[in-house]
């Protein structure tokens, strides 16, 4: 099992994590989206713990804002990610 350093996001009060997969870095964020009234996990490309593109590579909605849910999203992303995605 992978170990992830999950932190609280001070901007949206959700959770976030930088992680690596196949030699690339990614940023995962899970939070309540106020204007839309649902929870959402999104994953983006990153480098040196900075998001390099806000184009979503993964999105899952209506899940609890918990560390376990964020880890599930990361693992789901890693199982389904294709290198040609940008």
C-alpha cells in the first residue's frame, strides 16, 4: 500500500496531496464545492509541488471529504491513467 502525505487545504478546507505515478508528479484535491453544492476530487499535473496545469486529469463527485476517499481517488486514477493524457 502506498503512503500519502495528506494535508488540509487552508483555502477550501478540504484535503490535498502531491503524489508520483510512473515518474510524474500529480496534485489531488478533495473538497466541498460551495457554488455547486457537492464534494469533488480532482487531480492535476504538478512538478516540485506546484500545479503545472489546471486542466483536470480526473474528477469524481459526491464522495465524503475524508482521507480514505482521497486515497481511493488517487488509487483509481493510478489504475486508469494513460500516459498520453495531458
